[in-house]
C-alpha cells in the first residue's frame, strides 16, 4: 500500500460520495411536493456534492504529481454563496405565496417580501399573479 | 479486491452518469416547476451540476486548466441566481 494507491482509492471514494449526493439532491428536487421542501434538497448538492468532487480532484492532483490547492477557492466561494442564493429563492417563494403563510409581524408593519409598492397596487388588483 | 486505477475509472463513470441524470431531472423540474421559485432553483442546480461535470472532465483528462472554467461558472451561476430572484422580488435588478 504505497501512498499513491491510497490516494487513488481516496479520490475514487470522494467521487462516489459526490455522485451520490448529487443524485439524492436532484431526486429531492423532483419528488418533494412543496416548494420549500424542494428548496432544501439541492442546496446539499452545492455544498457536500461539489465539495466532495473538488476534494477528489485535489487528492488526484497530489497522486498524479502536480499538487494543487486552488480547488479550495471554488469550495470557499460555493460554501459562501450557496446559502445566500437559497435565501433569495426562499424569499421568492414567500413573496409569491408558494408556501405556508408567514406569521404576522409585531405592530402594524409588513414583511418586506410581502410589501407591494404603491405603483404596483393596480397590477395586483387586476388579478395579475406576481 | 479491485485495483485502485480500476476503482477510479469506475467511480468516474458513475459520477459522470449520475451528474448527467441530475441535469436531465433538473430540466424536468425546469419545465414542470409550478412556481418561479422552483424554476430559479432548477436553473441554479443545473449550473452547479455543470460545474461538477467540468471538474470531472478535469480529473478525467488529468489537466488543471479546467480550474478557471469552474471558478467562472460558479461566479456566473451565483450572480444570475441572485439577479433572477431579485427581479422577481423587486421588479428590477438595480434600483
């Protein structure tokens, strides 16, 4: 068992983990029947699935003799941006009432995602779906 | 016990097939998807799967030039998701 063989085994196992997570995430995207549940599954593809593929790429680069660390950049970028885009999509779901209604805020304020600006009120009254 | 290069080749094939299947299923959700949120989510997942396919191509060919490609795809995917969601929320991208 030389380090090369161990590294190749590790890369293969990371590849299998990444492939499994992408498959499970996309099955969730297809099978779930609520917009917010569907949002939950593919966010795991973005973090764990692609993270494992990048780890496999890094391990394999060490095995093949040209070590590189810059996959960490993509990983860091994805780990930072995946929650932000998921949050934006959740806001779109709330805004379009594709989920359970949010609780009433305190006082006589409204949630910013449900707040319709003055010039768009007429559109809303025309029954135009937003 | 299966030898290491054989296992790596097998894992590469499995990963290619599952990511391609994931792309197809995302396309199904993109067409069906009852709400706009689902469509944006399907597009975002497609970008991420394309990123995974590019990484797999890099491992398969044993070259490192695909790193820049995947970084650019990651940035473009994030920006386009945020732009689409922002357009749905505010009716405008830059106010």
